[in-house]
C-alpha cells in the first residue's frame, strides 16, 4: 500500500514537473505554429493518442475552425484553416459547458474533448482519439489534459489578444495611410475611384461599389464599381430607399449583412442582372454635415469569412473621412468650374471691349454686343433695343432671328408687350425657363423656349433692353442670368458712349452745315466788296482822295482777314465731318518752299526779319498735296514772323530722315528767335480757337485755328508735327512728309 502511494506521489510530481516545463515553454514560444506543436507534443506524452486536433475560435468571425490536425502521427495541413469550420455538436457542447467529455465512435475508438477555458470564456478545444480500440482515457489523463488545456488556453488567449492588437494597429495605420492618400487627391472622378480602391484594400474584399445620391430624386447611381460585375453595374440607378444601399442612404446608418439571401432588404436584381454571387456585404453611408452624399458598399471577404462589427467600425470611420474629402473635392471642382467660367467671361469681355473700342457707331456696337451675347450663352437668338429719354425707339439689333418681327412695330418702350415690357417698366432682369408656358413674348422666334431679358441701365435711367433666347427649355440658370447682367452692365458704357458719340456727331454735322451755309453766304458779298474796292483803288471809278484811299485799304485788309477766317472755318468744318481731303501725288518739295517764302517775304520785310533757307539740292520728290503743303508752311512761316520781334532771323531747314516705320521722309523745320511759348500754353497749343494770353502774341492778329488745321493736314499726309519752345528764346516747328517711292513715281 505504501509503495503504491509513493508511486502515485512520484507520478504526481512528474506531472507537476511536466506541467511546469510546459508552462515555461509556452511562455518562451512566440511562434504560433510552434505553440500548437508544443501543445500536441505534451498531449501526446500524456494521452498516447492516435488523432489530435486543436480547434480555435476566430477573434473576428467568432467561428470555430481547425487550427491544427494530426492523423496517425501525420500533420494534415489541408484540413487546417479558417475555412474549415467545426460543426461537430459534441465539440460545440463541450465548449459551451466547459467540461471534459469522452465519447466512442462507431469504430469503437474513444475520443476525448477538452475545452480551452480562459475564465468563463472559451477560446477553443482539444480533440484527441485513443490509439487502442475500446479503450477509454483514464481519469488521470482527463485531469492532466484539462490542466494542459487550461495553460494552453491562457497562452493562446494572450497570443490572440496580442495578434488582435497588432491587427487593429495595422488597420488603424492602414486607415491613416488611406485617408492621407485620398486627402491628396483633388480631382473628383479619380477621387471616387481611389476611395473605393482603398476600401476594398482595407477590408480585403472581392468587390465593391461607390454610389452617389441624387439630391433631387434620392436615387443612388453606381459611379464606380470594382469587381467581376463592374461593367454591368456602372451607371445603374437604384430607386430611392430600395435595397440595403437605399436603406442606408435614407437612414444614414451602416448595415452589415452576412447572409444576403435571408435579408428582405437585399435588392437581388443586381445579382440577377450580373453573373456575380453576393454572400455578405457591408454598406456604410458617406455623411457630411448630416447630409448623405452617397453609399460605399463592399462585398464578400476574400477569405470567405463574414464581416464583423470591427469591419463596420473601420469602414464607417474611413467613410467619414472620405465624405469630407469628397465634399472638398466637389467644392474645389465647383469653384474651379466657376473660376474657369469667370475667366472665360472676363476674357470674352476683354475681347468685346477690344471690338467695341474699335468703333463708336451705335449700330455697330449693338451688332457686336448681340453677336457676343449669342456666342457666350450658346443662344438661338439675341436682340437689343435702345430708346431715347422720351422712350422713343432709337436703334435696334437682332442676331439669329428667323422671324418676320420688326422692332419698328413698337416705336415706344411703353408699347412693348409682356416680358420685355415688364423688364422695361421694372428695371429688373427676368429669367423665363419656358416661354411657351409663361405667355412670354417671343422676341425673335416662335421656337423660343427660354429667355433672359436684361435692362440696359445707364446713370439710373433705363435706355433699353437685351434678350438672350434659346429653343431649349431650362437652358439658362440663375448663374447665367447673373453673368448676363454683368456682361450687359459692362457693355452699357460702350453703348452710352456710342449714343453720346451719335449726339455729338449729329451736333457736329449741324454745326458744320451751319458753318458751310454761313461761309457760303458771307463769301459771296465779301468777294463783291473786295472786287469793287480793288476797282476803286485802281482808279477805275475816278480819282479818290488820300483819306478815301486809306479807308479803302482798311476795307481790303479786313475783307482779307474775313476771307481767311471763312477759309479756316470751312476747313474746320470739313475736318469735323471727315470731309477734308488731300490729293497726294509726287511733287518737288522745293517748289512748296520757294512759293511759301515768296508769299511771306513782304510780311518779313515789314519787320526787317531775315528768312534763311538751308535746303539740299538733291531733295527727292514727296507725296503731298501742293496747295495744302503751301498752306501748312505758310502758316508756320507767317507765325514765325508775326510772333518775333523786328530785326531777327527765321531759319527754314530741310533734311532727309526715316520715320518709325523706316520709311524715308523729308523734315521741314521753321525756327524763329521770337517770344516763345510758355509751358502752360504748350499744353493747349493745338486746341481750336486757342490764343496765348501773352501781350506780345495778342498784338498780332489771328483766329487760333491755324495750328489745329496745320496738324490735321500733316496727319492726312501721314506725317508728324512737333515743336520745341522756350519762353523768351524762340520756337521751332517741324513736320515730316513721306518721300515718293519708285512705284508712286511710275506714271500710269
């Protein structure tokens, strides 16, 4: 009896030593497969088993699977893995009650199952068979196996906890990397693709789809699809609230489904229309500021495992960041689109400014504006109507019209019916989405369906209206109307300038007509007065006394001045109306100079002024009007004599040069030693009717028109008139005339 107790005690000590070594080995083993081998080896030493299996509960799927399998001392790896789910009810019952259990199979072999308990929970089970048939395991073997299982469970639980922490850390790191990558993308379509790619990568799934929600209809549209059925699904629209995705979009809450066949919300038509088979799906909303932008859906884990709550949390967190990035990209795209539209608008305005600046004609300005409005807004037709301050139709323009409508049917602003009349009365722009339904007046064509009507307002007074029309319904938006208002406001200044120019032009024409009539009416009697006076001075009417001769000379002088003034007024009138012409032909400039000096010589002699000429002998022909050039040089030379003190010199210099276009020219300069021109007077020198307030200048007669006319004649010759002057030291006037080319010298 004593020896049996000693033997039992020795066996107990040996068991404790073995358990201690086993526990120590578990603590130092970091490789999971090595832990499983260690468990098998120690159990083999206790049980001398034939078959041995280790079943573990997957931490993510919570399913029991075969992690280690030995059959007849050979490891069978093809029977291992998460896909080999354990369904043996005996094993599941042992795990549930937490007690060791033996049973005999149909071949007479005994099996023992020990739970891997950690506190009140179980992480799996050990399952072994006896080598001998009809031989059960002893109570001692059961107890030792339970102890081994308990220590094994603690080690595996620690390993699983550590593995789970590592996985979560990796997932969080992956999530951060994914968020960083999507945040770096600003283009909308590439961003949608990237979001779905990263979601698929994050959860390692077979397929996925990104659906955007239509704000108006609530429908979900597949905008990005990855997986076997991508081509079939892309562009498909799901009705509002239909299926799992529709429910997620409506509620804003994620939905996890691991057996879609048993879920009534599943919209099976998607699978029916494709060759893809959906087993499980995880669907999360993209929510931004309480608004669902879309839905992100991933389908079927690649390892066949179901989705778990942690997957839902992970994808929901990712979707939240993706929603912010998506909205930012949308805003950026919208801002960029608006910016491009604004830049295009400004560019068109710049081009329109360029075109409008090229003309002051009202009709041309209206035609340009109508053309640009039609081009900018892709309009079917455009039109403009301008009224005077009394509301009378002043001008109109239509572009793209195919109707027989004429503005002249409505001669006053108050006569225009419906939409245009409303705008003219209210001074407010009007947008009509469907002109056919609203009774809107079809400005240009019966086919018009959309209209924008903008008042043309200048200085708080409506001077007209512009219409932009399309044959498409809802062709224009509020943004288009705002852009049209900006554009019309922009061109209003040009239209107002054209109106002002038209008024000025009309006034100039009236003035020129008046001057022409007056000049003609004055010239006839003055010619008669001059003729009769010359006859009397010549003695053809009899002898006259000395006093009568002086009176007659005074009459001649004043008549000459009047004739010169009439001539200047006639030239001014022609210049204002663009009717002053020059007859350009090759001519010797020397003849112009000699004729002018001869005509001015008497004026110079009366003040003892010497005229000096410096002119080359080989001077070429110039392109000019002989009489007009004599008029120019006479004005400059007579001014030099009139505004110089007696006993001074006047220098006339002729030289050849080139202008800014590299054309050969002749420069003619008239330099005097006269009174000079002050800086204040120099700024006004070429103004009509300007005369200096200098007393020395006022002593000489003049109209203040000569230099203005002279400058105009030179410019008609394609030349340039310049001057240099210093008060008290004299003035130099210079002008250029283009030389005649060989082609111009050829006689036709």
